[in-house]
C-alpha cells in the first residue's frame, strides 16, 4: 500500500522499528483484519525508503498444515524477496539445491517453486535449519516476519515450538516478528512459563486507529479525490464500523466508487445497506452452520453491541437465551469459530460479534 493510503500507526511503526534496531524480537497481535500485515509491510517499506541496514523477509503461514509446508513457504518467501537476478537470490538457489528440492517454475509469474521430499524427520529439520542459517549469514541482519504464527500449534509434528525456538535462538543476525490474530493461542505461546517461546519477545497489540486521526485521514483522502464530506458523516461511518480498519476501508471504498461529489449520511446508509445485502447469502450460510442457541446468542450480542456479563440473568432473560451453562457453551463454540470476539480491556472482557458487517446485518434483520 502506498504511504498516502496508509493511516497513522506511527507509534506502532516506531515501536516495531525500535525493536528491530535494538535487537529485540516482537510479537504483534490484533484481531483479524485490523492491519497487522499492513503494518509489517509499511515498516518494511520504510526500511527500504530510509535505507536502514536490514533486509526483510515476509512469510504468511496461514495455509500451512505441517512443518514441511512451513519449509516450502519459507523457501518461496526468500526467493520472492531475493529474485534469481539478484546476487543473494543466485546464492540462495545454489544453496537450496543442497537440500534437493524439486524446483518448478510458476507458469504465470515464472518464479521458482519448491517441493521437498524428506526421507525422515532429521532431513526436514536440517533443511529448516539450513534456511535460517542462510538468512543468518547475510551481511545485513534479516528481519523475518512470520504472519499467522499461531498456525504452528496445529502442525501434527511433535515439539514444533521447541524446535523453532531452539533453532531461532542460535540465529543472532535474524530479527523476528511473530504475528497472529488468535490472541489466546499467541498469548499462551509467548507468556506461559515453560513454553519454548516464553518471554522471548516484546508484545505489540494493535488497537483501533485513533478517532481524530482516522477522521482527518478520511477527510483528506476524500478531499484529494474531489469529494466533500463533513465531520459528522465521517464520525457516523466510524461509529458504524466500530473504527475497525477493514470495515472502515470497505465502506469508504464503496462510498468512493459511487462517484458522488458529496458524501451524506443518507448515502452512507444506502451504501452500507447494499454491502449487507451483498453479504447476506454468506450470513444465511453461517446460520445453517451453528445451532439455534448459538444463532440466538449472536443476535443478542449484535443487538447489544458489546456484552460483559454474558451469563447475567438480565441479559439471558431479555433475549430469552435460556440457562447460563448453555449460553456459556454456545459462547465458547462461537469463539472457536471466530464468530464472537473477546475484547480485552482494563474495564473487563467484553464479547461482541467478530465480523462488524455480520453484527450490523443481524441487528437490522432481527430488529
Ligand atoms: N493503517 C491503515 N490505513 C488504512 N488502511 C489500512 C491500514 N491498515 C490496514 N488497512 C486496510 O485494512 C485491511 C486489513 O488490513 P491487514 O490485511 O493488514 O490486516 P490483518 O490484521 O493482517 O488481517 P488478517 O488478520 O486477516 O491477516 C486491508 O484492506 C488494508 O488495506
Ligand atoms: Mg494479515
């Protein structure tokens, strides 16, 4: 994303850069679609633009199912960063051949793709070690960002965490950024005594972008496209999207594509209704995937916005949700499905529908 489309995150970017420059590793956590990946790529961009003495590698392991996938994705991320035509890229391709991958070339992009046929665990682990050693041996320290890091807890291999930790601990020339959206799993991994990564990083939590900064940014963006919008209307958008980055971006984008010269609250309402209508098929599918009780709890949460005392008699009674234990079970299941988000703050934990559009749709549909 070019910098003019990137709003704020100045403190977070500074903190991340500080960690990188002070030899500290970082754990970056936020709910889905808050802007973690955007922040990492923004900081990587700054490293290039400001000519800071680091190389950067970004790997997203969301779709990996096992350590072998991790090795493949990391290899491809390294090639993507250092293409064959660069000297590091050539060195890497020569180096990786030691681990006997089958190399094919993507038909569209022409970039190399690897598949490894490991005969045993030792081979797999030594390839992984080899990849880290390659990065560690670069002249400039490498910042390695591993996105959706919680995924490693799903791998079938034993002791993946311990293996990664012990390998990475030896790589003094690699700065790590572990990124994840499942707060509970990430926190357990990095903050539980006895877990391999315990206390090995500094945690950076991404929250909503500051209201006034976001407002000014949106005004400026519309303004530079010749579109008028007043402060109340922008505030209306930010309240409707709960200032969540992805939903705010989607609504603003939809407003912009109407090509209206002035954005009014009526237009916002129309555009938001159109978005919800478009999404409704997906929401009806969700309804079929959850139990009646879970669906009713989602509706209740959507109507309330955010609920702290999920088993309080008043909440249960108001929404006819039944017994507290049943609702606790439903909540647990909805959280596992990422349909409900636990918002942790100093005032306590608050539960809300994870997807803001779904929340607005439920509240409107079951009004
Ligand atoms: N600082 C920002 N300013 C403007 N838009 C942003 C900013 N950060 C992120 N976005 C937009 O918000 C959306 C979500 O961002 P991003 O993909 O970085 O989130 P994420 O936390 O990595 O999501 P996921 O959990 O799905 O990996 C994207 O459409 C992105 O363009
Ligand atoms: Mg991401």
